[in-house]
C-alpha cells in the first residue's frame, strides 16, 4: 500500500463536526459521575514497535508473526505505531481529545529481555519517560503487566506450561511495583487470560501451540501467576484498602463475550451456549472470585482429557481479593446448532449488523455488568478497560475544502450505543468508575495485524517513516462528548 498523501489535510479540526454527530447525540460525559476516568486503551506489542531496539528481547509475537500464514500478510509488530519514539505526540493526542486517563501495558521483554535475570535499564527508562508524560498531561496511568507478549526466552523454557512462570511473573511484577510505586494508581495483573488459551490450545495466537490440555494448563498457571501478582502487590503497597485513586489499586481484566442461545427453548442451542460461556469467561471469573472451577468446566476437562495439574492450595491462591475489576466488552455471541437460527435471532432484533459483519448489540455491556453483580462480586468497582470496534468505512475522502475525512459513522453509532447502555447501568446503581475506548490509532491487531482498524485516529501502522495522523469522525465525536 502506498503512503497516504494527506499533507494538505492532516488534523484539520478547527470546528469540524461530522454530519453524523447529530444522529448520535443526547449523551455526554456530564451524564456520568464527576470523577469518572475517561481513557484510551492500548497494549505494548500492538503499538510500540522498536522491536529490536535498546536491548529489548524477543517476545512471542515477534516470533509467531514470522511463521508463514500466522498473521495477515505475514505482517509483524516490528514497527507498529512507533509509540516507542512517538509517545509524546500520541499521548498529547489523547489529552487533546479530552481524555483524562490512559490504559497501557508494559512489555516484559523490553524490561527483562530474557524474562528472568538482568534488567534492561533502557527499557525501564522508556516507561519512566512515558509515565512522566502521562502525569504531566493529566492522564491517570492504568498499567497492565501482561498483555499477551511473553518473552520468547520464557516460552523456550515452556512458557505458561511451566509452573515456574508463577515466580518468573512475580519477580517481574515486584520490579514494576517498586519502580512505579508513587506514580501509578491502577494496576492490572493480566489482560484477557483467554488469549493464552487461544495461544496454547487453538494455535491462533502466539505461541501457536495446539492442544486442549496445553490451553487448560497454561490458563491454570496463568491464574496462579495472577494470584502471585496480587500477593506481590500487597507486599509492596501494604494491606488491601478500598478502591481509591489516592493509592495504588490492583485488578484483573477479563473479557465477557456472553453466548446467547439463538433459540432459548432449544436444548441443543442452550447446551452449546452454556459450554461456550464456561470456556469464554466462567473458567476465569470462577477461580478468581470463588476459588474453584465450575462443575461444568471440571466435567468438560475430565471428558476431554484436558484436566490441568491442580495442586492443593492452588485454588485458594488464585482467589486473592482484588481492589477493582476490569471489564473488556465488545459484543455478545449468538450460538445455535442451526446456523440460520443465528441470523434470524439477530435480524429479528432489527437487522442489526455493522459494516464489519458483526452484530450491533450495545446491551452487551449492561448484561455483562449484571452478570458480574449477580454471579461474582458486589464489593468492588468495575472499570470498563476496553470497548471499541473495527473496519467502519476507513477510507479517507476529501471534504468540500479538500481536507481528508474518515466517515466512520458505524463506530460512532457503536460507541454511542455502548455509552448509553453504560449510563443506564450506572443510573441503575452499578459501581463503574471508568471507561476506556479501544483505541487511539490503527495498530497491530494480532493475527489480523494491520488489516483490522480499531483507531479513533487513522495512521499507517507498520509502515516506515513519518506517518500522518488523521482524526476519524469518531475522534471528533468523542471529543465533543468529552467537552
Ligand atoms: C481485545 C484485546 C486488545 C485488542 C482488542 C481489539 O480483546 O485485549 O488487545 O486486540 O481486543
């Protein structure tokens, strides 16, 4: 793909209001609590680039993306959005759009190149500069320790299949807690544990292994590492206190893609959806909040010969009390033994497909909060740690002044819908303290690499050199929402 020629157009936003804004109005930040956190979420491997710079070690996506056929067009995260060099302007863009928080992740391999052993001071210094910049701009840092990018050096030692990962992770976590003790009020142990299952059982994510038993064992060890991370946190920050931004707080991020049976009275549909819910999120939420796997998951693991090694005391050590919960919510899933029933269910609700072929179902966020409150906890707040959508008509077109515009109206509709349902949940008494949109820039979207565009701002990730930033209509919409 050639470079976008946007030299006459980039960032012309003086007074620009997308035509679609009037369609998606009637709600603004003033409908949410005063001290609500409004953030943009990113992750290291997806934006940083600089994969081989300043002493960074390889992480599993550096390696996986080089295996033929594993990512779109063989694209790699080598350059991504070059956040490593351009973080000042990219953070400033968040501020300029009106956000007051930023959820990001640390790259373990940038900090400890082999995963254990010597620390790469240049890596730590980079995060020091970035966090200082966030604070200077008034962006409350919300830091994730692990967002899918295991150091390859650890994968070579078995990765999440090796129970030693608990201690490897613990040491890494302690280093970061101590380094950023006074700067970061929000910490997340792991982002979406299911990605590790996908990487070890289904082969679709790094490291690309393919055995159900590997997936279950990797997940069990990850959950143990999560518990270890929380204990390490308490060692550094002291005993658990109620959630408050005046001190450090810790949580985990799980994505809830709830599976609905297309025909609720059809036993096959119900059975399929129930099993998928076990695999999608109950396998994480149950151990973390209740200290056990569900009977249904145990039965499934028994029947599929995928029972992980669970030692005495494991389940207790996974369910360490948390200070908040991070919810990633993108959509629901409709399941059926009969594919046409899925289509019927979705179309029955109003022909609600988006440009990218996914269902438009903003109630997913309301349902997920209900699910959490009804089944898992009532005593800690929730932060929406990710919400967003992709490929909403991303081709720039010139406006009447010759400025390039991206009319991603479907993204505005999506964000407006989810925020409206989130507001309803808060009005109904759900304790939600923040919302993070995924994401600022088009970036490295895992196997889909640079072909899935999730940004509020268009850029050419993965292309060398100076890339333009073009605010999409959704960026202008969000800016007005936040004003
Ligand atoms: C989430 C991931 C995030 C990004 C978005 C689109 O599941 O946490 O890294 O890929 O999806």
